[in-house]
C-alpha cells in the first residue's frame, strides 16, 4: 500500500501518446491520454490492454483521468478511450483545455478520416460526447475526486490553459507536469509551483540536454532569417498547430512588421484563425501579466497585419509568409504547400516546434534531401530552419522546477532515452534524489514513508498538552520540550479512513468496551519466627533483588509494604506474628515477575535468620 | 502554547449604530483563532454621501440657486462665508466635498491583523484606509473581486475628484451647533468621516491583494486554512471557510441562491461548522428580485413608449450585468428594438470587458458559452452590434451619438456624484422621463431630495439577490452550525412577532453582534488532528473487536508544534491492556471440561468467587477486575490465567 507505482503507457522514453498510470493509496490515476502522430497503426494510441488485461473494466480500475493541456500528443486518445474503450469515470482539465481540445481533435479527425479515409476512427459526435464528461478545474483550486483523492492544478505556461497537476491520496502525492515552460514568453507566463514536496515529480524532458540561448537572441535570429528570405523574394512556410505557438509567432511578427513598417503579406491558413484567436481573447486571464493588463485597451490577439490564407495563393508569385496547419507536416495544408515550395531554394521552411519521428517534419529536420510525399519524390532544396520556439522547459528549467517543488523522487517522461539518461545523472548528482526513466509498459515502484492522520481525542490531547507545559519536570514522563507521552486506544472504523485515538473512558462510551484487569494475589507464609527487630522488608528486598535483577524495590509510603518500581508488583506485610504473612499482588503484564516471586521468594529468604 | 486555540473571538467593527431608513449592514469583522487575527471584509460606508449636496458635472442654475441654510448665532456676514449648508424640502445638505465612513478603528489594533479575507468586490472599499492605521497583513480576494473592486474604487474616485470641489470646514463645532437639531441628528461622529482616497492609494492597495481561486486552500501561518467558496452573489463573490486542525468556522456573507450570472453558492463545505458567522442578508427583504425585474421592464416600456427617457442609477458591476442581459431581450419583445442603451461610467469599458474574461467564475450556462467560443455575457455582442454603447462620461463622444428616448445606466446610486447627477438635472423637469432605482443600499427618497421638486417619475424596484430571512433560516437548518454569530438586527426582538420571513430563527445557540461587540466563542471539538509516523504505524496490529471495528492500544511520544502534531514511537511501548468482562460460570465450565470438578461458587455482595476445593485457589470476580488468589499450584495458576484471558480481549 505504501508504494507508489508508475507505468507509462505512452511517453516512456518517447515523445508522443503521453499516458502515465499512477497507483497510490489504492487509487489509480491516468495522466494524459494522448496519441502518437508518428504512427498510423495501433501504436497511435496508448496500450490500454495493460488495464483491461487485469480483468477489470476501465472505470473500475481508474479513479480519474487528468489532462494537462490540449496538444494532441496529450489528449488525442481521449475520445477513443471514453467512447470506444468505454471509460466513463471522471475526467479533469482546465477551462481553456476543455474549450480548445475538441477543436484540435476535430481538426485532426478530419485530416485522418476525410482526407486519408481512415476507418475505425472516433467520430465528431464522439468528441462532443467525450467533452461533455469533462470536469473543469481552476488553477490552485483543490478538487476532491472522492474522499481521499484530491487534485490541484498549477500554471504550466506551455500553451493556453496548460497545467501541472498535484495529486494527493492521504499522505502520498505526485506532481505531473505535462509540458511546461519556465520562462515567460510573449503571451504566456512561466510555470510555477509551490514547495509542495511531492513523493514523486513526473516531469517532461523534451529538452533534457538543451540549454537554450536567450529568448531575445532567438527571436532576433528568427526575424532576421525571415526578413532576409523575403527580401530575396522567397516564400516562408511556417507549419504550426492552430493554437499556441501560432499566436505567439503572430504577436512577434505583428510587432516587428509594425516597427519595421514592412508590407510583405502574412497569411494564416483559414478556418481556425479567427476562432482560435477568440479563444485567446476569452481566456485572457490565462495569458501573461502584460497582456492581462492591457487587453481592455488593445487586445493583443486582434492582428492587423495577418490575413486569412486562400489555397490559390500557393502558386502566387512574390514573397509571403504563410502559417499553415498542421505543425509536423504530416498532413493537410502545410504539407500541400510544402510540396509546392520545397524544390525552390529561395524559399524557407521554419519549423517552430518539435516533430515526432515518422512525420515528414521530422525527416526534413533530420536533413533528408529526398522525401517521398504521396508517392512522389520531392527534392528538398528550400532552406530549413529549426527554431526552437516550442515552449518546453530546457534542462535548466527542469532543474528549476525540481528546486521549486522539492520532490523526493523524479521520473522522466516525454523525451528521448539518451537525453533522459544525461538529465537523470544530473538530477541525481545535483539533488541526490532518485530519478527514474521507465520505458512504456515498465513499472516503477517508489516506496514512501507516509504518516497517518489520526483523530486524537481532545481530552487526550489536552492531557498531553497540559503535561507538556504544565507538569513540573520531575513529574513529566518525557523530558523533551513540547512533547508528551500519550497512551490511548486506537480505534478504526470502516477500514482505515477513520482512525481515532481515544482515552480508555471514551472507548467504553464509543464502542462499549471496558477496561478489565486480571490480578493475582498470593499470601506467602514465611516459615519460622523472625526476631522482633529483624527488618523483614529489608530481607525481602535483598531476596527480590537477587531473584529479579534490574528491579528497583521501593518501600511504600504507608510502611510495611514494598513495590517494584515501574511494575504492578506489590508486597505488603499482613501479619508479623506468630508467622509473618506477606501479601504479594501483581497484574497480568508482570506475571513473569509474580511467578518467579511466588515460587522462589520464600525459599530464598536467608534461613540463618529464621528461628525455627 | 496558548490555549486560546480553542476560542474564537469576534470583534465587530461596523455599523449600524443607528438605523436610518434602509441603512444596510456593512460587514467588517475581526476574529482571532489559533493565534491568527483575521479581518473579514472591510466595507466602506457610503451612506453619508446622502448628507451632501450633489456634485454637478456642468453648471446647473437650479442646483446653484438652492438656498443656503440660515445658521443660528451667525451674522449675515459670517453666514455668507459659511455658505455650506443648503436646505431643500426641510432637509439640510452639506455643500462640500462628500465624505465617507470607514470601519471602527479604535477597537482593534490594525497592526495586529494578520490577514484580510474579502468576500466580494463591494466589501473591501475601506482597504486603502487600513494602512494609515498600521495594517500590514496579507489580503486575499478572488481574482474577479480584486479587479472589479478596483473598478468600483476608481469610479468613485473619478466621480468625486474629476472636478475640483472645495472641502469646506463644516465640521467646526460652532457651526454644527448652529444647525437645526433635525440636521445635527444625522451628523454623528463627523470627525471620523474621511475624504475619499486618491488614485495612487487605490493602485498601491490593490497591488497587495493576492488573487485566488475558489477552493484554493490558503495556509495562514500553519494554523488556519482558509478557503474561498462561491457565494452566488456576484462575479467572484465568495464565502470563507476557516479550518484549524481542530475546528471549522464559516463566514457567510452576501450569498444568493438565485440563479443569476455567478457560480452557484457552494454549501456542502459549510456543513456543520463549529461556528458560523452569517452576515449581509438582503437589504430588500420584501422585494422578490424577479418580480422587481418584471416591474422595472414594464415601467421602462411605458416610459419609452411615451417618448420619455429612463435613468437607472447603478454601480458599474454586479446586478447591472443581469439588467443589460434582460433588457435587450425585453426591448426586442416589447417592440422597442431601436432604443439605444447607454452605459456611462469611467470604468464602463473595463467592467464590461472584465466580465467576459472570467468564464470559470460564472454559472454553468455562461461557462459553457466559451466552448463555442462565444462571450459569456451577451453585452459583448450588443456592443459589437451597436445596441449598447458605453462612454467614460457625458463630455466626450456621447454627444455625437446621443439619441432620445434612451435608457441610461449611470452612477452613482446615491445621486450625489457621477454622471447620473447630470441626467437627473436634464431629465428631472419632465414627467415623461423616469428614474428607476434598483440598488437598495440607499434610501431612494432621500437620494431624490436635492432634485425636488421633481416632475420625473421615480420608481423603486430594489434588486438584491442576497438571501432573505426565509432562505437564511432554511440554510441554517441545512448547515447545522454548532454556534451562530449574526447581527443583532437579524435576530427576533422580544416585541416582534416571530415569523421566519422577518427574522432569523436559529435552532442552535447564537450570539447577536452590533458595532463594537466582542464575542468569545468556545470551540469545543471532540478530536484534534495529529499525525502518526509510519515507524509507529508499522508497530501496531489492530484486531477486529466488533464487525467493522478494529482497535489496538497505542502509546507514543506526541510532539506538539504549532499546526503539526506528530506521534512518534516510544523506546519502550506501554504494555497492552485487557478489555471486556469475565464470567464465573464460563470459568467453571472450562475447568470442568479440563476435569477439575471440585468447585464451589460463592456469591457475596454481588461478587462471584469460584473456590477450587482442596484450598488450591480461588478466583474473585469483581466489576472491572478478576483476581486469582492464593493458588499454590503454579500449573493450575497458569491454567486459570489462560482460561480467563480467553474471555477477554488483549489490546
């Protein structure tokens, strides 16, 4: 029970189809439910048979699904999971994610089904039905999934509405970062988390080995290359996803065009543009402080220089910039434009984000010069620039987050194995904590030492409190400051949820159980006659000390009696003459002493002193 | 360590010292719990505005010719120097820069206040004043409360200072004494009245407010956890739950069970509080908001059809969003499609824009609009289509588009400052026009005083979505707090016939509070939360004693630190104890089974004694203990012990 177990069903030593299962305190949580853009086969979705093979249904097994943000590699499998695999438990995400996620899902569905004619894909209705089941969370709001499971979202900065989630079950807790960004960008703030000290931090590690140069330099570089290309009459293609990076680049270009008074046309592939920007306007409270402060007077997402793209512009002469979806050149308009422009060396392709292996974007970035697209070989002559605009934390950022949250363990997902290995060592060296990087399907178990919450009786607490402050030091059972020895009965009702520590009196009231003592009483006759002045108590003490080493024998206050300190054993002289009678009593817990004394005390009283 | 931890002190720092007309309850409480001093709200009393003469935006012949009041004991020469008080229909209004009243400052040392928790945008307008009294605590409010409260502050600041208004020395004792008695009666404690703060004060005050979410658990010095819960009153409004390790205190203020634009009121978390502070019920208990809205629309339609204009004096946020929403549907249905609607306020644009970016704070129907994506409030579309126009004031662009008849929303509801003053001046003389009051915070007849004689029609349709007594009584039944703390005014007076629609009828112990009350409430809770270390937990093995009930004895070392009490293992755990009852008959049977039959059972004074003959032993059965006596056969003794233990539970 005290282990936290983690299995990545996706994004284990990989980027794509993020899906991480975490089990703790008897609860199973699924973080993200993404799809892999690099595959068209069953590897596209996480392998849910891992769960169904246990013989349980998905919702019996999983207590909740938490989605970090709207990128398809994090949410793309959700309609499949809920509508086709049949999960109907709770799903949590932020408001912007809930708003934007179905747009991207629908867009992707259209590319796959309508264009590529794929079968067995989720339908538009399924997306709608799925989104209806989503429960939204606000930043920092503590949401109780059930009595024991609590989740809390933190700002992640990666895209609009991206969140990191802190999940707590009893005293165990896990933070899942999703994708995040530790440096503020043009429209989003930076990720932040408080010192929540989770048992485990599951972090993305896309840029595990990169320390990016300053943001400003990268932007200047980007604009310079862009500008040069346009000046030499080239066309610039920027494949993007409709929401996220696109808006940031638009803000960047908009202000540069304004400042430089440029006239080159900038186009944005139609459909999503206006709608996408509208989402940003409605969720302005999720953007960075500067945009929030100025939105009333000038909304940054009302672009003046950026116009809608028409397919006929593809073959138009003259320089232009086109933002086109999708971002990894795997389908759709961006691929279509790429095909047309790729063979002209004047042109330029700017890839502003990560491309998963298997996509054309990935092939182009890795320097492939001849690529087969739609069964046609295309020679890549245009210049290819990879601009690392993807708002992921770099190695420095990941280390910063670890510093902020102070986790006891770290687990890396959403990255490449070789890079993870480097970061893992770094984390291990710098923080001295365990760092794991399981592959898909590989389980990691993390032992935790949870403390258990107990309802302590106020009466008992008050007694302890009084003892810790009130009692004179000599009387105190415990010498440490602000502490007290507590002795009570622990009662658990209904499994372990209700643990209460009660006084003995309360136990009898609450559950009808009363204290009972089992006592022993034995009258020992000391043979023979003692001298009137012989000290029987002293003789007894000597004998007891021999029989029970380590015992501390004290005379009782009333006289004519002895007690063994720290035990229930007492001896009292019932009669001196004619034969001394000693009454020996003890309670069950001291039965071993009682037994020894009963059998041996009389025998060991020094005979020499007994007159016969 | 202080034992105060079990006590909750409530010091109340606000009105109503005297009740004049519909003077509202203005909350400001200070509570001390677990050594943390928490201020709950710090409203600003704007009621005194009514004692002042309106601030016109443009020169008004009528207003400036209102006669000055003749002061007793002053020569006519001195009179003219002291032209301060104007008299209209027997009321005396001060023609000087209006002043406001802040909470009681002498009762509590504000520098000792650790935290200020704010309920809604209307309830912290005194914040900028707190600093001059040494306040340096933390301030928490929901993000919309913070932003909209700022708009309210800025609007009033602009209203009062946009034109220079001389601040006259009317508080001079000799001058006040020369006033007619009826006027002095309302001018109490005038030296504590304050001039309104300036823009810079607002900026610095707002900058220390930390914006939070509903359900966000705030840790206050490790001993109190405060959580904002939706109160259903206005955008971002909340109630507060304060939990210590030992107890639960609720603060419910300005809450609504009506379905309007905000998130519905969250009640579940407020169940069975150890103490519940209930404050700010509706200021218009007899008016049903829906009925009032209906009436408002009817009168508006009548006025517009008659070619008249409608002025609705209002605040720039709150109910106005609902009014704007209903209004357009209503105008359409009433065939008044072309009638322009103007909202005039220095913060109109801000307020209208802000309302549409806080979807997560709105009711579900509004929330779901952003998924379309559409604006949660339709006023964004009305603005786009030109049906609703907003202007910062009457001076600028309004003149270019101004058409009558029209509907104008403008501040301030007191009609003493703001653009509403201008419309009262311009429209007051015609009986075609109407002014419709919806804010119950001000006595509307008194508000109209400086505009008398008035030909314009005046209607009072107060729309206050806060709970009335009937709903509050139902809520108390549902929440079942151990103790209720509420303004004395809400509680039944001896003379009053007790009806649950006119006062609270708590079934639990309660305390009535007035301005300046100090209440001490003992918070007795049965349990304290402690934590048991896993080392200790691993040493215990609970046994099932009843079905579903497990128990074990537990001894440990409790370390007590503020907010974190931990139970550690002892080096030598205490011995187990025996529980249950023994029974002589069962012992006898067990012995017989063992072949020992020579037994006698004695009964003496309700005490059973089992004698094993041959003088071998006796077993005494007392209440709570069993004694094995004088057993000289060790084997037999162990047998007896074993048999008795089988009747008991060892924990």
